[in-house]
């Protein structure tokens, strides 16, 4: 029990500045025998308050906790059940009757005795009534030699006071004691003789004292009279104090009750303030202005200004729905009713907004936009579509956080509508580009002859040049249907095509990232101000200048490009679906003109490399498309080089005529001239150098072979003329550092 008492004092009462006086293990006198501890504790500070606590051990954290408490003054009756027969049952009467069974009769008697003594000490009136309790228990302390904790504490304090009041002998007392012992040298050896001498001296002193008292009898009588007067005065004072005490006997209890009431009032005020703060916070979070409700239910979604206001109302609704409140407050009927209202507003506005955006996306997707003209190779820009949709950006963000299914559905509708529009425009754009390659002269020539439309012309040209090559052996200088000027025209038109495709794709990518909130870094650029989103697109991207070049004037988009190194996966899927026809059309265009003129593959390789390696297009979707097409162009170029090398190795000359400079050497000179112009300043110059090495190695092997096979010209002359001419080409234009 001592260990339990120590644990209870440390864990339960010490933190509340209370001292455990007594503890008893009891169970309730009912069918369910629930055990607990009844503890009597007093406050440490004045005034001392005594209380009775019910303490139980928690099953969760295995710690003692208070389950009930009563003040000692609230105790009305202590019923011991039977004053004659020993029983462990007893009742405590407070506002109701509590029936207990102690662990033993001895513990019960000790508990009742402790209550009796504490009531005598701290309750001057309204003391509890002790019934069916033996009188011996009320008079004695605790049975079997146990000491009352209060008496034990008082004895310990008295012992400490006695130890503190002990005083050592002074120097004079030590001197007198030493002189006395020196006069009686035999004191140490003969204690009996020393005792007799001290007795004689004491008798002499007593006699002298008696004679002195008898001589001063008058003075003694006078002293006794004075003492009697003092006693009378003390009696008067005591009588007066008793009167004061009878008048003030209720003051102490009244003051204690007032203190308790003050404490309860303070606790009540503190709880009221906390409750007020919680309710105020709840009201602020759940308050939704009537103007916002009207805007969500009847707001005009076709007016950009009203759309912005709807976005603010939707955001306020989102904050109210996701407001953090105390879980206990959520059970209030008013709170549940308000939350049902929020859900109703959210559902209605979500349905209304989704229908409007769905129809708007379909309408914008069916819009034909700007038509392509044969005189000007341009791809229609959709800045007007982006400008019309920009005010809905905040609402799309709200839909994404509120109802992801509707958000995904609207995203798919936008992709389907725009993909059809872009597919139609891209096909028309590439067809216009093919027509622009033909040239006005050829079109006029074919129109005068009544030849079929320009769509069938590339097929005619293709059949014409399929059996030829740039380094042919039939004596012609060039196997292409286009001369050098036409090739330059192809380069100009192809560069114009790339410059048209790149900003359109990039603008759409930026808009999707901002509008659908698919990329966190880019979305932070302008989502803070949705009113100016449409204006940002007009300032950031100029559609077309007089020189037909795209100019990016805003550093804001470039900085956002550097921040976002990897395209969001969802954004990439969205762009792929909308521009599904771009990559196939571009690959078909490249293959088409590669079959017409092999020099086109070199122009394509150089221009695509420039756009892929450009810093501002490193993270754009169109750069990925260009990169895939670049791989295809590189394969065409490698195939072209391999074909030329094989033709050189298989080349033959007529044995009937004299042999001079071989045709493929002359053709290589023209090829090097044009290829040098095409790859001038390009980062893909190494591709051309590898091509030169392969072709030169093939010619170095073919020249000796042809010199041996022909019979009209000496072998040494053929080799000297061709190697000398080839050395000159290498020294001037091709591989100056590798001519040895």
C-alpha cells in the first residue's frame, strides 16, 4: 500500500499542489465489482481544503486518473452499517448515497477514523453524522499500532522543532562546571561521595531559599495579588474573545465558500471565452455571403467580368467546405444544415459550369478560324480562343480540386474539339507548303498544258528521278529536278514552316499548362491574376511581323521555360492528342521531298537540328516532334551516303573511249560545293565530314580499279589525273586537315 500511496501522490495529487492524507482500496457494493481507490487529500496552501477523490487506473495508458471528487464539507453522513458486528461495508452520503466495500474491516475503521479527525479539525459546524460506528473508533487513532498521518506529521514537526531549539553550554557554564569538578577531585573515582556532597549543598540552598521566602512574605503576597489581577484581566479578555468568536464563527466557512465560488467563476469565464472563440471561428468559416450564393446559382458565365466574380465565389465556397472545425462542433444541427447547403451549391454550380464549358469547347473547336491562302504560308493562330477561355482558368482550378471527374471530362472535350481543328489546319498547311515548293512557273506551265492538279505533280516528279542519283555516272552534273536556286527556295519554305509550327504548338502548350493547371512552375506565372491572362498572351507572343518571323517579346515565358525542365506527363499526353496529325504529316512531307531531291534531306537535317538545339525549345512539346523527325532525316541522309558509296564502288566506264577525269569525281566536286553551303555554320557539320570520308574512301578504291579495267588510257595517267583533281577538291573545300 505504501508503494501505491507514493505513486498516487506523485502522479495524481502532486501536480495539483495537494497532499495525500489517506487511501483505501474499495469496490462498489453492486453486482459489478468495480475496484477503485478512495483518497483523502488536503491542499498544501492556506486555506486548507480537504476533499475525497475516487481514483481509477486507466486501461489505455495504465495510469491513475481522478473519476470523482467531493468536498469534505459536502459529506452529510458516514454510515458504518453495523456498530457491533464487524463489516467492511460503509456508505457515504453526499448529494446521493455511495455504497462501498473496503478490502478489510481494519481499513474501513481506519478510513472512518481519519474522516472523524479531519472533520473535527477543519469543520467547526455542519459536521457529518457518523452512524453505526463504534465509539472506540472515533476516539482512538488507527488500529494495530498504525499512526494517524496527521498526528505523525505533527510529531515529526515537533521533533524537528526540539532539535532546532537545542543549545550548547556557554563558556561561563563550562567554567563553573570545571571549577565544581576540580573542588571534588574524588568525583570521578567515587560517584557516591560526590552525589552525597551535591545533596548536602542542595539542602543548604533549599534552606536558604525557604528563609529568603519567609523573609519576603509581604512581597510574595503582593506578587500573588498581582497575579490574581492578571488572571482576572485574562478572563475578561477571554470572555470578550469568545464573544468575538461567536460572532465570526461563520466567517471562515463563508470566506472559503466565496473563494471556491470565485474559482468556479474563473473557470466558467475561461470556458465561456474558449467557447466564444470556437463559435466565432466556426461562424467565420461557415459564413457564406448571399451575393456569392446568387452568383453561383444565377451568375452570367458568358460575361468575363461575371466569370471572375463566379471564380471568387467558387473559391469562397471551397474554403468554407474545407474549413477545419472541431469535430464535436460538426454534430451541431446548424453546422450540418450549412454544410448541406454548401454541397447543394457546389453540385448545382458544378453542373452549370460543366455544361457551359462543354458547349464552349465544342463551339470553339468547330470554329473554322483563319483560312489558309496560297499566297502566304501561315498556320492560323488561336490566340482569340485562348483569350476567350482565359477568364475560366480559376474555375478550372476549382473544378480540379472539387470534382476531378468533371474536370477530366471537360479536358477530354477540349482535346477532342481542338484536335479536329488542328488536324484540319495542319493538313491544309502541309498541302499549301507542297504547293509553294512547286513554284509559280511550274504551276503556270502545268495549267497551260491542262495537267492534273498540284497534288499529283510530286508523284510525276518522283517517277522521273527515282532511277537517278546525285553522283550519277551518266555524265549529267546533277540528278535533281531542282537547281541550286530551287533548293534554296526549299530551305526558305521549310524554315518558314518550322517557324509557323513552333509558336503555335508552344502557345497551345503554355495555355494548356496555365488553363488546366497541369504544371506547377509555369502555372505560378500568371494564375494569381486571372483578369490579365488574356492580355498576357497578347503581350507575350506576337502573331506575325512584316518579315513573317515569330518574335517572343516577354521574358516571363522564357524564364518559366527554364524553370520547367520536364514536361508534365498529363500535359504531354494532352498535346500529343491535340497534335496527333503533326508528326505523321511532317514525316510524310520529309519523305516526299527526300525522294524528289536528295539534297532536301540535308536541308531538313540542318534546319531541324537548329530548332531542336535552340535553348528556348528544350522543354517544349514541338521540340520532341522535331527530334523524332530529325532522327528520320538523319536516317535518310545516312541511306543517301551509303547509296552513293555503293554506286561509286560499282561504277564502270566505257572501254572504247579514252578515260579522263571520272564522272563521280566531277559530281563529287559539285556535291561538295552545295553541301558546304548547306552545312555552313551548322552544329551538324560532323555529319557532312563523315559523309566526305565515306565517299572519298570509296573513290580511292574505285579509281585504281577503273584505271586497270580500261585499255585506252595508261593506268598511271588515269590515276594521276583523278587523284590530282580529287586532292584539289579535298584541299580547298572538303577535308583540309585530312588531305594527307
